[in-house]
C-alpha cells in the first residue's frame, strides 16, 4: 500500500436522507464517524455504522442515503494505485462491508475527536488519509470460513446475475450454490452481504434503475425484464427500498443528464 495520500481524496461527508446512486472510476472507502449510511450494490446491501466500514469497488453502481445526523470519512483510491494484489481490493469485488478492528477504531476515534474543523486543513486530511489507509491493511479482511464457502457464495451470486429476470427463489439460489438454505443465509451474513433475498432484490433493482435511466422502455416492460410479475411489484420494491416511484427514478436520471 502507498505511504502518502492526496488530501483531495479524503473528504468528510454528511449524507442526505434522500436516496441517490452513482459509480466511481476509483475504489471508495467509507468510514463511520457518526450515524448510519444505507448502501446498496449488486453484490449486496446493508448499513455502514459503528462496527463496519464499506469499500465500493471501482466501477460498481451503488445507491446510498444517510439516516439521521451522520458524518463519514471517505477515501478515494485510484484503482491503478491500489495494488490489485492487496486482499482488501480483491475482496471488494465480491463483498461490501468489513469489520472495524481496534486499530482502525482508534484512528476513527482520533478523527472524531479532532472535530469537523480539522478537515479544512489539507495537511490534516493527507495525514489522516495515510493513517487510515494503513489501517485498512490486509488484516481487515477476515480469513475465509471454509475452502468451499467462497465458491458456494460465488455460485449463488452468479446464478442470480444470470437468472434475475426469472421467478427464482432463495431455494433456487441454494440449489445453484449446492448448499442448504440455512448455510446460504449464513454465508451471506458472514460476507456482509445482507441476505440472499436482499441480494436478489438489489440485483433486480440495480438493473431496473439502469433501464429506467435509459428512458426508452415502458415501465411495464422493465418490470418484466427485471423479474417482477407486474409493474406494481416493481413500484412497491422501489418505494420500499428507495422511496421513489419508477417514474420518479426516470425523471431524476433525466435531470442528471441535462
């Protein structure tokens, strides 16, 4: 890992309660100082809080919204500089959340104690970024629970990505992974990826939002193409997860392009 850090790549964020989504050309590490952030990607979803940090891999579309008063430090790490051999970046392609250990927790407590005003100084941000990046060393990536577990989880996710437009169930996912339903749930929890059903929903909604942003297909066709039995089912899922209707998603994407 690198020993220096560009101050411009370290930011203090307060996330809006309004859902938004985008992707980056760089890896982004999201570290909690205060409050909770909801995150959703095609590889899983959940919350960043006091016990976990998140790594959104370069190029991964992600939805997010803040819950209540919140403050997060973000580190933007260009993929060419990250070092593909570092386990953290490899793991980020299949896993979203990582535990905060004692060392990293101490650094975040220090940043919290310095107050928001300290982040105005480029020197502080550069120094903090270097320390935090060092704190994300390979120890942050827990060992695999078993040799066959990553492969089973990968099989389940690959099955979802290939069949999300079909009326598949968690039982179907477990069958594709060649494990029991209970084991599949445990694997998803252990990898910080929520639940199998949450992952399926995230993949479907990510695809639906991408098609809505395209602005061409009728909403009813998008619903069917993403595995929903009817337009109203897509509408309910979007409202439940993002607080938006399909039409509102399409309008927001149109405004972003204009």
